């Protein structure tokens, strides 16, 4: 009986870890339907989760990164009892707060962000450009995506994820219209960014996500068959 027991144990262990690895991010809710949990970011309270609320979670070694439909995001500890909902479609991310941040920073004298510093060295007010692009200005969007050639390693780590944010701020209709005006090489470059999980956090499978929430953009970048 001992060998069978060991095999069963190893099988259960493997199943647990394969399931855990498959759940890099998924929807979740609090197990306690009447409970509430504080969400913090860098120690500061940014939101409160309530029982029955559905939100996106990303597994971390010591807890969970959480993303709310309101656009707030932060961290909760591992001890918080969650009901994971892996079969529920991942929600559409809300980046309205980023647009407000761009508006605020465009009038700032300096920024510590490497992407903004690199853009400034080439005469570009980075957040002013992002604000205009976020408002649907086609020329501003083209200028923003052209900044890639100025971004070194440190700047690129901030710049490329901002492309993902911009798509959400602009919306599918306007972004697809922008893509339709761009050369094939530009569309290919943008497609690489928007299908690279390192640039689309917390979404680890960006293509299905784009297909669901940005269908027109998806068709232009990847075609109908992918």
C-alpha cells in the first residue's frame, strides 16, 4: 500500500502546483460574503474589498496583487481567504487613474521616470504627449510610439508597459482607427508589445484578452485566424 500512497501523494502535489502555476492571474472574491479587506499600496490604504465583489488577483510569494473594477490596485496578504474563480472571464482593466496622472504630471517641472527623462532629452514633454494621445490625437499617438528608438533599457521598462495602458485609455474604436493609418512595420512593432506578457501585466495571456475587449484592434494586429 505504501508505493500507491506515495504515487497518490506525488500526483496530488503535481496537480496542486500545476493548478497554481496556471493561475498567474484570475478573478476572485472574498470567501466571507459579509467580510471586508483593506487593500494597501506601499503601506497606504487605497481601497476596501467587500464580500460579493469580484476582482482580479495575481499570485505573489507572500500574498496577492489585486486589481479592482474601479481602477484601484494594491496588495492583500496571503492569509486573506479568497474564492478563486478561474472559469470567470478576466475583467477589463481600468486605467482612468493613469490618464489623470498624465494630466497632473504634464505640468511638472521634472519627473524621475526614465522614460520621461529620455523623451525630455529629445525635446518631448512626455506626459503632455501621453495626455494628447490619450485624448485620441492621432499625431500624438504616432509620436508616442515613435519614441521607442530613444528608450534605453531602464527607460524601456517603463515605456513599453505604458503602451498597454494607452490602448485602454484610448479605447478599441479610436486605437483601431489609429492603427489603420500606420505603416505595416509600425503595426507589427505595436503587435509585439501588446502580445508580450512582460509588457501587459497583470495579463499573462494578452492575445485572448485583446480579442475579447479590443476586437477591432486585435483584428488589425493579428488577423482573424489567430
